[in-house]
């Protein structure tokens, strides 16, 4: 709601009148909208593609899916490793392996399999030896 007020002041002998209009509400709405916009943009800064956040193209996302699919297929084809017990996460060519294996040798084998896949930049092996 806009409320207009008029003020009149007399200046010296000329008796000129100066009228000032003050609009309450408009200024407050503008400040609230500006603050809300600034807060929402600040919240988006850490998101992928946001200012200061990691950027990831569609091509990189497809590459990550391809790497993950190849790794899962390799795990499924190997009789010693279980694709159901090993979780593969890939982000920007960085592969993270999580889950369980029966021996240290199988832990190394899974890591080596990941490193041999084209496009893999690094492997974070978080596999736990349970056997």
C-alpha cells in the first residue's frame, strides 16, 4: 500500500512553497525484495554451476556415467568381486569405491580395475576388508 504525504515549508520573505512527497511502503518493499534476492543468490553459490561452486558440463556428466557403468560391468564380470557389495561414485573423473571385499588383494584388484578405465583421473578406495 502506498501512502502519500505532502509537506509544505515557507522560505524567508519570498514565501515560496516546497512540496515533498514521501512514499512509505515502496522503499520497504524494495529493500525486502533486494535482501531476498541477495540471500537466494548467496545460497546458490555452492551449487554446481553457481558462482564459486564446482562447474560440470553435460559432457562431463555423461563421461562420469560411462566410467561408472564400465566399472560396474567390470565388477559384475569378475567372479571374485561383487558388484552388489561395491558402490561406485564418479564425479569429474574422480572415482570413489565404497563397500566390502573379502581380502586386501581384492581391494587392490578393484582399485586397479578402476584406474584402467579411460577417463579416470583418480581413485579414492574406501573399500573395507571383511574377510
